[in-house]
C-alpha cells in the first residue's frame, strides 16, 4: 500500500480541501467546486471543537497527520487532503479569526485569552500517498467500520465508488473490514437512490440523502423487496438498476412514503417504524390504501395490514410471561397491600379479556355464570 510513512510538514496555504470528500454528499462532490465553497460547506461540521484542541494542546497533532495526494486540481498540481479535511477546515477558520475575519463571534472570542500556537499554520504534519486508491483501504476501515464512521449515505457512496472501479462485493468487504452482505446491501440501497433520482419526478435528492438510513433499513425487509421487486443477491452489474422498469411506479410511491415531497408528508418518520412498514408492504389491502390515499396515515395502513393484531397478541404474551414470573414469588408477599391491589387490577382486567372469548372463559371457569 503506497502510503508514505515519513512525516513531513507543509504550510497551510499549500493544502487544498478535497472536493471529492464523501462527507460532502453526492450532489456536492465535484472536482470543479471552488475552495471557498468547500470551506463554507465544511463549516457545518463543528469545527470549533477541533480548533479549541489545537489551542489547548499547543498545536496540530503530529501523531495524527493529514494524508495528502499530489494531483491536478483546478488545472494545477496541488496537495489535496484526502483524510483530515475537517482538521484542515478548522485550521483555515482559525487563520481567518487570527487575521481579524472570524466566521462567527464564537471564533473571535476563542482567541481572546488564548494565543495561537507557534508555527500552527506553518508546520502542518502530513504523509503523502501515491494515489487516492492507495488510501481507500485506510479510509474504508476508518470511516465505514471504524471509530470515526461516516453517515449511512456517505458509507454507501464510498462502497459504490469502489465497486465502480471493478471490485467485487467480497473484495470491498475485505478492503474495508466489513462483511459481503453488508457491502451488498449498501451498494443496492445506493443504486436505488440513484435510480429514484433519475426516474421519480418529484424526488428531492437532498431530503433523501438525509434519510438514507431509513431507505437502507427498509430495503432489508421482505415487504419492501417484494414491493420493489429487488433481487437482494444481485451481482454489482445486475444491481446497477435494482428496480425493474415495469415497477418504477412502485419506486415512486416508495420514495414519497419515505422521503415526502413538497405536497405530501412522509409516511415513515422514524427508523423504529421500519419493520412495521415492511409488514404494511406485505399487505395488498394496505398497499392499495397507501397508493390511493392523498394523505395516507401510517397507523391506518398498519391496522389494515393486520399489524395491530400482532401487537395485541404480543401484549397478551408479555402479560402471561410477567404473570409466570410473579407466580414464582407472589406467595412470599401475601400480606402486601400493594400486591393485593395489583392482583385485584389484574383479575378485573383478565375477566374483561376472557369475556371477549367466552369459549375460553367457559373452559377455564366451568359453571361461572358471569
């Protein structure tokens, strides 16, 4: 792996932010994006915490240098930072503040009682890599499966680029320290997102990017897979357009339910609803309701799908399990007033539940005339 081991130093003005950084998002990545625009985007990344650490520790962390590649950027040979863009952006913000041009009041206040460490902007540690490809394994392990993970859409975009370079699911999995099924699911979800952007008329890419985790989790349900007719075992070549042409209308509905539009609210608002959403998509009656309603309600669709029956059964099973646990200890507290009141409430509720099922009541309480 051609990533240098020699620690070198460079001035801040020599380093360029990476316009192809996955954290920028699919629609912001472009080799032509000016450095000023990149910096404005990266200001959203909570840079002040890093800047404070520079001030408090007396400088840049030499034990965690930037990783840099030399490549053409804006028609010039440049030092482009492929790992450490947030740290570089924090340095740029500090430099502006030190020159009397803080990006906010917070940055000017940061320097009131704390001096800029000597040579902070003149000696920035870095190691050089021969190419971006040489850094990919490091980036993949660090940000896809490691301790500094990217968001779900950023992970998926990184995986997709590796596969587009000709790697198999298995090769990508080994490169980033993940599993083949996980890599495959990220890739297919990313391609579904791209396919929706190309084919769904009222699709909002930015809204979808922000809710990619819900898409990723939804596609793991059999309901979503069947509704979209997606082959979750497809090879990279077959998964480039995961939803068959004849089911693109389903894809349009699916995206509106997950991401909303300017005219329709989102149906699935939380990742905790994903499994229930999958169940809804297994019911033809619930699907018909969702497709035909102008403002469908999740609770209504779930009830139509029979989901509330499953919940009710689980409530009863949970109660039965709790009673079995209580029976193991109740005899030891027969004198407890609080326990007697709890048993009274349980008995009243149980009688009401048995009245709903008279055959069960009669078999359990023969001769009872209530």
